[in-house]
């Protein structure tokens, strides 16, 4: 298969299935994608998303998974914007839920529901104009979304209806790059504290850990924060969630 948009190079992806207990050879399927790609895997499907820059959209492929069988290509769809990482994708029943940021004209973010044929069945667009997604976490019928430009809005988005809807938001300095559930109604956020310099620009400061209470979905609050070190302080947790 040759992608419809000419590129200077292509990236091959090979999806292999093999039994951990032995007994049969591995089976594999190979295909072409644009450079890179974001992968999300459930017990039923493997999804791969990559950004088609000329069109400003993400292409999403679905591969069906079945015990004892090779992965099988199932469907392809397209949605506006780019997918940040695997936490921006989630499967609920037969629906794939995806959060993206579109950089066409003024950047905005959106949330999309896709069916098994990768067709959009519901969408919420125009979230946080001028900002982009820094962190996303799907938990049940809620999506917690962090966008950022100069302050850190934490959005609580309802996923229980036919299309997503914003329930509430919280704005604080700094931003979170990773969100982790804590109990029934709390989230940890790991990211950066920020300050405003004398020219009005935003400058990164120390590593920031925040505890959010999202029990009241219309008015989430900050329980406490800790700022560690300064601009040069880092953590593997900013790039690898296993470090958390």
C-alpha cells in the first residue's frame, strides 16, 4: 500500500503475534504508516494513530486481536488534530475515544467517539482556543484533560452521552504532563510550575506534583502541591509513566 500523500520516506510497522507458552510460530502483518505513530491496545483491538500534516488530521487504524490468532486489519478513520500519546486514546465497549489538538489556524482541542469502522459518531471541538493538550486521562465515563499556554486548565469532560461535554474546569499556574488516578475522586498531576517573566512570557520553573479533588465535577479543586527544585530539575515520569 502506498499512502496517498507523497513523502520523502516511509516507516514500516510490523505487528507480530506469538504464544508465550510456545507451540506454534509467530504470525505477523506488516504495513506502512507515516513517520512515527501512537499506539493504544485493549484486550480486543490495537489502534495506531499518526498525523497527516498536509491535512491537519490524524489517521487511526484498528487491528482486531483474538486469542490464538494473528492480528487482523479491520478499519481506518480520520479525525482532526494530533494525538499526544496513548493516554489520549481509550476504548469503552465498541467505541474508541480520542482526544486531539488541532494546530490549524488557532490551536484548539477536541474529543471524538469512533465506532468499529472508525467513523466519528460524536465529537466535542473548540476546547481551550490557543492552547494544546499536555495530559489526558480517561477513567470510566470521565475524561480529565490538561491544556496549557500560560495557565493550566484541568477540564472534566463527561463521556456518558452521545457526544462529549465539559462538566467543569480548574485553572492554576503551571501544567501537568501526566495524570494518575488516586482513589475514587482524586488525581495526581506531574508536570512543571511556571512563572511569568518581565516581558509577560511564561517560563518553566521546578518540577510540580499536584493533588486534584475531582469529586465535584463542576468545580474541581487543588488539595495540595509540591514544587521540587528549579528549571533544571527533571523526572523520568515526565516521559515514562512507569516511573510514576
